[in-house]
C-alpha cells in the first residue's frame, strides 16, 4: 500500500530545521512583487495580454505584492463576475472598478476561504474532507471516507468542481488516481473550515480505513497513520506508529527523518503524559542518539546516549577516577566469566525484564564505543566495549553479544592481546550465525577487517570488507556501508590500486552527501584529496587543498578529531606542493598540536596525519639544509617519534615510520644508517605487500646513492616502474626527474 499523502500541518514528523540544514536543500528567496511584476502575473493567471491599471493597482495594494495572494485575488475577481475576458484582453463591463465595489478578503486564507464558499455545499464538503489527508490525496481514499454515503456516486463531480475552481488539480491520472491541492495554504484553509469534532471523526475514520487496508497490503508509511491517530486524539496509537516510522527510517538510513520521528514521539509522550516506562523511553532516546550518529553529529549523539543509559540505570562514569574504578570492575568481571559460565555466575540471567534492560544498555554502550573510537579516547573506548560485552553476556546469545565480541576484538588488538582478539572474532562470528542476524554478521566482519587492516594484513582485511559491504547493501544499512567502504577504499590505496580506491572514495562522498551525513562526507573529501595528491596533474594540488579545507570545516561540527588529524597531514603536503610554505607549516603545526591532544592512536586512519606531518617537517628541514633552525629539527624528530608510536600499535604504519626515520638519519649526516633503515623498511613493505611504500623506499635509496651509481639508478628505475603500475603520477614524475638529473 502506497501512502503518499504525507500531511502538512504543525507536528509534521520531519522538523523544518532539519530539512533546511540538509545539503541537498535548495533555497529560493522570493521577494515581494513590484507593480509591473504583478501585472505580468495577472496576465498569466487570466491568459491575457493586457490588464487595466486600476485592476493591477487594486490587487497589488491588497496583496502587498505577495505572489500567492495575488493569484488567489485574481481568482476571487474572476469568480465575482466583475470582469470579462475577450480577445486576449481583460475588460471591465462598467468601465471602471473600485476596491470598495468588491468584498475583497484581507488575507490569503480569507481569499481561499471565499473561493471555497462559492462552491455548492456538497462540493465544499468534498474539498474539506480531502484536506484531512494533507496536500496529496487519492480518490479512492476520499470516496471510502466521504461521510455522506448517498453522495459518494457524485463525488467525482464534486472533485471536478474543485478543479474548475483551481483549488485542486490531478496529480496522477492512472490508477490509483490522486489529486493535490494547488498550494499548502489552500489545503490548510480548507482544513480550518472543519469543526474540531468533525476533524477528529474524519481522522479516526481515515486511520481505521488505512488499518483495514493493511490486512491485504503492507503499510509503507507509518507516519501517516501516526498523524491521523494523533489528530483523532488516540495518542497511544499515534506513538506506536511514530515509533514504527522511526524504526523504518533508521533501518533505511534516512537518519534525518528518523531524528524527526523520535523527537516527535518523545514530545508527544511528554504532552500525553503517558506512563510508558523508563525502558521504552530509553529506547526512543537511544534511537535518537543513533539518528544523530548516522548524520555524523557525534556530540549530540553522545548526549542522547548518555541520557538513555541514565534512564536504564547504567550511567557511564563522568570523572577520570570513576572511569578507572569502573574499568577495573569490568575487567575483573570479564576475567571471572572466562572461569565461571555466565549461566552459573549470573543469578538473574533468566529475568526477562533484566535481560531487556541489559540488552538496551548494551546497544547504547556500543554506539558510545563508536564515538570514543572516532574521538581517539582509548580508556573510554575500552570501558564502553567491556560494558557492552558484560551487559550482553547476561542476556545470552544475541546480535548485541556478537557485536560486543567484535568490538572487544578491536580493543584487545590495541592492547596487543592478539590471541584474545582472535578469540573474540571467532566468538562474534559464531554468535552472529547463531542469532541469524545479517547486520550483526556485517558488523563483526567490519571490525575484524579494521583489526586486520591495522596489522597490515591487507588481503584478509579487504575480503572481510567486501563481505560486509554486500550484506549492508542488501539490508540497506548505509551508515555502516559508508564506514566499511571508507576502510575498503583506504585499503585499496595500501594495496597500490589507486584508481579503484578513488572510485570507492567517490562513492562514499556521493552517498554521504545524498544522506546528509557530514561526517562521512568529510571522510570522502579526505580520500578524494589523497587520490589527487597521488595521481598528480595540473591543478590537482589546489583542488586537494580545497577538499581538505572543506573537510576541516565540516569536522568543526562534530568531535571526530582522528579524521581531522588526517586532514591536517594531507593538507600540509598539499600546501607544500602548491608552494605555500607558510600555509604548509601552519597545517603541520596544527596537526602536531592535535597529535599531542590525541595521545595514543586508536584509529588506523590516523596514519595520514602522522605520516603527512612528519614528511612536511622533514622536507622543510631538507630544503633549508644547514640553515634549518633547531626548533624545526626538534619538531621533525618529535613527529617521527609519534609516527613510531603509531607503528607500534598498527604494523600498517611500519614502512612509513622507517622511511621517515631513515630520512632523519640522512639529514643528520649518517647516510649508512639511513640506507640500513630504508632496506629494513623495504623488507617490511614487501612482507606487508604495500607496493606504493616500496616505490617511495626505492626512491629514497636512489636519491641517497645518486643516479650516477648503478645501485642508485637501479633503485630509481624500480621506483618509476612501481609508481607507473600504481598510476601514482606525481611520484613517477618526481622520480623520473631524478633519473634525468
């Protein structure tokens, strides 16, 4: 069943501000009409070439230049029989006309109401009943809910009368036939003519009719039923349908709509003063937090998730001391569960209400873990992950438990407990299969892939990502689709397939843009700029700078400092290539400051930040030769240490760290130690199957030995070959110039 008639009234499910802020929203400012513009509009309304000045002045003065009001007054004047149209001209039979001669309504609503009042009573009733459906309505729905049964046979004539009066028009001619009010204001004016009791009875009739239809046809728009039950005064039913509408929007990745639905359901519950219980309200608030998370608004999401946990009696600690005390308790509980099975250690495991609260709390903590991951908060991430796991284990096998195992796989990897990480991964996949939940399986695959990517196991990571992407496409989970596609795109870069990586980044960007997800839109801008810097070409560096500046501006609206750090690293390189040394230094300094704030890395994708900042400082040091100041050298060494720390957590970064360390040693005058470091880096990059890094290492070795030596020239030749194969145009051209020198 297609319910396309979304009502336009106060309390609409999607908040106006949310719609206005969407990137795809087109804003048109319509100014008041001048006299000549009013004349042109009237000529168009009456399909004439000329309108007398007295008529133009009268309508322009009454409407104050409002285009819609002008149009309605034109119809009022036509209906009043005070004008006649002949041979393309509007004429006044009496020869003159004054405003006082016509009972002109003094408002837009009044103009529309006066036109409705000129219809015969039954036609008026048809227009009023149609307004109950909203601006759009199907003929079938109007006929089945028309209150005067003996007049149903003539209903089409009444609808035709409304069309002749230019109040409504045909929207769809083929079955199911549908109509649309000419303007929102027209629909609202007709609706306001109904008495309050009439509205309630009609809304109830419409709601019951739609529910009866649902026995044979699936409901595709719960918001319509919520609207009608709400207007009928049945708030409990309205709340139920609004909740279903929010769930459907959340599943489909329509996060802005979901946000509006859950805001509305909470507001409606407040006004109705219904005793829904803290658990159900916590579910709404948690889903509100998920909607914000889907839109990339991490701070707002965290606020709502914390509120949900408070309602559930499972609040997150708010102080550092509380965090560490709670963390110790969670670790002890997890260790105890490895000794004593959950079924024996938890006396209340079979309590359905307790299990429901634990599962809902686990869902909230899982989303909070995502936020802490994006915010690079290591202790908070571990706390949220362990909270999710301990709570989910109480309730037994479930999708939430599968996801919790996956999250703790990643946390164990950060702690270098790789045996435990593998165990959690296997438990997660087993539990997801047991629960027969595709979304849980996709999440386990996503986290497992990210864990493998950080270790530099690129093929294994990509295989997991491809499976997870396919599942999320099938179930329509576009938020997680974007997360996985972003990781997969970056993995393509590490594997040396830049074109494939660029295509995936473009897909991430375009999908995020269409969904209004500013966070993933920023990721897409980062990835696209990275590809431009790798490909090289005229204007690519300037375009990369523009992308990165846009991304940094978007990151200002959320708390994903990890991705923002990556933007600064790439921006420093892009500005340096553009010859903007001051801007490059500022970007590198901003990145270095952010690295200090982030402390230990938790995200594999901080590599662009550490790598870009270190390379920029080292290039400044090298270009200034002996004139390099001590502060610059200290910053370069500090950046190299930060990159080393990243590489200790994520082996993926080992080639980059060794490249920078080798260059630092060369700049300090120890070429032999530099060559030794780069050869070690080459061995690591070969083991990790990272061809682009191999090309960079060969180039550094060739630069150090010089193209005049056989080994130096051989290294540069290998670098050119690798860059050409990866389509890394910029690095290929730079290396080719070294050979020519």
